């Protein structure tokens, strides 16, 4: 039997005149077919704000991404802004990527805001996440919206919300907005105004080249070395997304004259027809770029996801390509930036690097080696940016100057003019770094091996289980409960030293084989379990905040790599890789 509340919601969507005829027909057809599973998945919950805001499958229903939920979310945001900034002019920045309905959703959000007396600065064309983050602070807005579902499949879209800091929402703002959102039960009470009327009343202003130039000047200022660029060939793919113009323009300004864009993936296209998934973390997404690079003899290939906040890359070594993972990209870029600043005397005395709890500890080793500090945050760049804001506003003391930071999910940022991971900056600095090292006779593999020789070998993997719908959400919750109640005493034959439960904000000593409370964690609560082994290896288990997934992050550490080179170092690297795969499978079994 269909749950009564779900049935009532479905009938409302199928009959209310507030919804267009296509939407009514879509739900009415499901009711007629008595498709209980599909109706349940569409109406068992409202979309929730997670690590990336709203994100979901396109379609009719309370748990789907559609223009009605965009209006609902924007009404909630407008209500909260009125509460937080009474008796003053309020403004919101908006941009969007190339996904289906992204421009429609962006304009719908602008229409709601304008009707609520809130001014809007919106991009004339698609522009990426980092430029939206920059817009918020540049135009002194109280909030920002980027319509995007990042690297998700074509049937998804999303709605990332940013605060006045330029970073994505963090507590208490996210919870308060979602509470307002959850309290909106009818869709016929929204204030709205046509986009044309909002333009004519100067409540909505479209921006283009003026915004681009301000952002580009800040990215240009990050450049540190010019060696090796003259004959350096790059193949780049925007994967049908928003990165094409800003990335190619900035590579040109950085002095790279031989940049070729993958022609089949050049134009924005929400179907992403040339890839299974528009995710540069996946090797298959770079297949066309790799083929073009082999054909034209390119030294490097790079790709960005549809909202251009993350980067995937490969570099030519002989006749093949080396592909660093997200942790390795973060370490390479952090070391390059920190070392170059130190060598030129520009590294601040209170320099700060930031990483997340699921990112390799090698990043912290690199920071300490050059005299910088490294701090950890919860997963997601919004937390990194919240720490930056904390130091800049004096909320966190003593003051530290953020220089750069990264996370395992192929995200990196340098400087503080953007408050989210930045694929444009990442592409520019990755190209500059690779060309510079090549001019010195080094490959990125050589640079990583030097790190391992100095700090010990680190090897990371990530395994993701996708479990959609209400049934999947319940399975994920059950997995986490079982791992909390019966944590493993050993993993791959190595004793577990401690368990960090970020939901409980507690650390447990595991030396007796059973958890014994031993301390507290000074981070916001989050549904994450982290197992630390006696050799420094870490395994983190984390349900996604925006997708029906649970993720297992494995970071194997082998201190025997210190001082090793050549064949001995390669043997340790192989041993670490094999062990990481074994641990990954152990946790897959534990989740069953």
C-alpha cells in the first residue's frame, strides 16, 4: 500500500493548477499505473541541503530537481536573507553550468528573488562555480546560487547556495534555510516576477566581460614561474561544461601558446554525449583527450567537470601517460606553490595549508617541511573556506594566512579571492608546474617519488557504493550503525589504534580490541567514521551528503619508504597499492 502522505502529495502534484500540464501528467500517469516504488522515491522526502546544496534527478516530485523546487528553495533563501539582513539592501549572485534546464532554473531563482525585493547579479552566459564564488564577494552580495550538479550524470541537476563569505553554506545557515524550505508545503504562495520585468526594474543585472576581467586578473597574479612554456603542448577538455572560455583564456594569459581543445567535447551540452560520466576523476572521461594528445604529441592533458571546480590530468612520460589521483594532484600543487613561495621569499610567516579529514596526510607533511601549518576540516571545500573566513574575520586566532589547500576529490585552490575549489586556477598552476619541472628534467612521477623518499610512501583509493531511493538510504544508515556498534579490531591483519566518530564528536581507543572513549573532536558533527591503524594507515567511511552513496576512503602509509629510491621505493609503492585494494574489499564486505 502506498503511504498516505505520499499518496496525498502525489495527487496534489497531479491535480493542482500551480503545476504545468506536463508535470501534472507525469505524476497522474504514475498514479494510474500504481507505480508505488517510483511514487515513493519521488515523494518520500524533500531534497536536502548537503555538502553541495540541493542535488537530484530531474523530474516532477518533492525529491526531484524541477522549477518548482527551485522556486521553493529560493523562497526559503529569500525569507532567510530578510531575517538576517533586515532594513538593508540585499543582493544575490547567480550563475549556471551547461546542464538541462540550468539557465531556466537560474532565471527562475532570479524571478523569485526580484519579487522579494532582492537585487540579482546574474551571468549572461554559463560560468563556473569558482567565478560564482568570486562574484559573491566582488559584488558584495549576501548570498550566491550556482545551478549545477557538478559531475553527476545527465539526468541530474542541482542548486549550490553560497553565503556572503563566498563559500558554500555552513551551519547555522544551511540548517535554518532547509528548515524554512521544509516548512513550505504548498507551491502556490511564491512571490514571482517575470525575468523581463525584473530586468526593466533594475532588480536583475546581467554581467559578462566586466566580471570575467576582474576574476582573470586575480588568477593571473598566482603565476610564479615561466620556464618551459614555449614548446609545451596541452590538450584540454571542458567535458561539454562551463570551463571552455575561462580555462583557455587563462592558459593563454599564462603564456601557453599550444593549447588544443578536444573538438567533440568543446561545446556545452547537457547530454554529455561523449562520456559515460562527465567526471574528470574517471579515466574514461579523458579518453578523447588522450587520443588527441597521442596524435599531436601533447605533453599534458587536462579536463574539468561541467561546473569547472575540479580537474583531472595526465602527463606524458615517454610514450605513455601518467595519471595522478586526487590526493597526488593536491600534494603536487601544494608543494609547488609552497616551495616556490618559500624560495622567492614570499611565503608568509604564518602560512596555512588546509586539507580535509579524508585527504592524505602527506599534504600535512609537505606543509610542515616548508614551515607552514596544515589544518584539517570535514569533507567538502565549504569547510576549508569556513576556516579561511574564520582567520580573516578574527573568529579563529591567532591569525594564519591561507596559501593553498586541496582535497582528495580532485579539488584545489590557491589564494583567497575564490572560496571554493577552482578548476581554472588548478589548470593554470598544474600546467605551469609541469612545464617548470620538465624544464628542470623532472616528471611529476619524479617529484612524487622525491616526496615519498622524504616522508614515506602514501597510497590512496576510494570505493563508492551507490544505493538509490528510500531503500538505499535505509541500507546506508544500517551500515553506519553496524560499524559503530561493532568496529573491527584489526584491518588486513593490522591492529586498529583508534576510531574517530565525527557524528558523536568522540575519539575511541581501540587498543583492547573494543572502543573505549578517549577524547573529543573539535569539528562540527558529521556522519563519518575514521579508523586509524597502528602504522598510520587510515580508513574513512562516509555517506554522501548530496547523493545516494556511501564512500570508503583508504590511505595506506608505509614509513619504510623514507630514504628509499629506485627499485626499493618501487617495491614499497607496489606493496602499498596491493594493501589498499585489500582494505577496500574488506570494507565492502563489512558493508553487506
